[in-house]
C-alpha cells in the first residue's frame, strides 16, 4: 500500500514578505542617495551644499528669500566649472559681466577657507580680484593695469555719522593674487574682510583661528561658488550645532509651515484618491 503525496496548489508559491517599515525606509534612503547624487553631478562638489550659520550675508533683519540667511542651504558650484564674477566686474558698464547678480547683489558669492586654514569656511561676496602680472597688479573689471598699489572706488553705498559715501580702496599693496571679500550685512557690505584695505570703511577685518588677519583669498582657498538657495531647511542642523539663535523667527515660522505641508500632503492625496474611488463606485 503506497502513501499518496498531499495535494498541492499549483498556483501557490513561497513569497518573501517585506515589512512596510523596511520598504518605506529603503525608498526614503534611495531618494536621498538619488538627490545627493544628482546634486553632486550638477555642482561637481561634494558635499554639494553648505548650511549658512551666521547672519553676515542677510539683507534685512527678518531674512528674505533670495538673500543668504542663517539656516539656508546653499548649493556649492565647483570653482573649476565657472569663473568668479566680482562686484567691480558686475558694476562696471561695458564689462562683459555687467549686470551679473547673485543672491540679491552684484557679483558672485564664494565659499572660502580663511588663509587656507581649518576654520569653518566663510560664505561672502567677491568684491574684486587682483592678479599679479610679473611687474605689477591687474584688477579685472577696472582700468587698473600694471599698477603697484590698488586705488579704486567701489559701487557700495555706506553711511556714517558724517554722511553717505562710496566704499573706497586706497593705496593697498597686495602680498599675492587673490580676492577681496565682504559680507553683505557687514555694515551694509562696507566692512571688507581683509584689514587695512579701505580708506574710509572699518579697517579691522576678519581673523583666522590663529588670530592672524585674513588675507586676500587665493584661488586654492576657494571651496566653491554659491549657487542656488534652499531656504530654511538647514535650520534643523543649526539646532544640533548650537547656532539656532542665528535663525530668524520668520525662518522658523516658514520652516514649520513647510514641514506641516510635507507631512500633510500624502494624507491629502490619499483622501482625494479615496473620494474619487467612492465616486466611481457610486456611479
């Protein structure tokens, strides 16, 4: 007497069940990798973005979309993919870069290391560039060619107790080729990062972690050029770094609304789809 094999369902098969949590987590991770990879390819830099930690580039005290505020994410364009356009080039009529603007003002904003050191990189506007030509200095975007010292009036309006004036560089003797820089919010852009350069603005300038004056920014000290802005999102990082007080109340409010919108959007879409399904069933 033989023993018969149990009946088997030809349509049944072993399936691997993936929990919703693992599935959603994998999807989220894949989207993050895809997003970072796309930005890396687009900018040529990694990491492809930086979080703004201070208010030195703000255009008003409440913050504004278009200018660089604390908590903003800024995409960093590789410096080898584009030339830095300085403020003097962007404001000099007849220059090929005349009218070029970035983040609310003429000229490009660059991200650089102070004196090439390990300090947190600075994100400030490039005012002008000095180029050594062997026997003197050239300043692109100006009429200064083969000069021994730099004297030039910038198209930056400043104010003091004595009235309004244009920021002026006078008899500056560079030690090497590089860029002069300034934050848009440093006395309305009137405080140049490099000390002893301006004849009528604040002369203190910035210092690095070794308390040395910040010099003209060499090309190799430039991390990248500030590209597109993603407002408010970087404020979350500043909570962990302790700089959250730099973020304006308006930015916190905008970030909160954005998070609520992102969280509520899937539920709204699902409810809309359910309503359409019920409507079709009733018909």
